[in-house]
C-alpha cells in the first residue's frame, strides 16, 4: 500500500483512505476542489480580463497559478487511484 501526504496536515496516509486519519480532511473532495477552483479561475480570467483591464502579466500569473492547482489536484487523484 502506497503512502501519500495529506494536502492539509502533510502527514503520511495510505492512498486508499478517503479521509485523513490525522486531521479528518476529505482527501478526495480536497483534490477535486483544487481542480474545480483552478477551472473557475481560468474561466474567469479568460472571460473577464479584457473587461476588467487586467495587466497581461497579472492575467498570465493567475492562469499559471490556476493551472498548477489543477495539476496538483489531478496528480493527487491519480496517486490515490494508484
């Protein structure tokens, strides 16, 4: 059984558990929230950056951060499913 780190308390937990035994955080829900949040931020920036007159550098940095959140969520889910 592989061990992963809880994204909340950073303790090692078995990859098959759905809730961290140390802090009680829902591991599946947490990783999905990274994905959903990243998608929402990307959609918001792509739709509204011109209307809000965002600086291109800020828009790009926000898109990169959101992409990293999505990748973090996907990697977490893939590791859990082993």
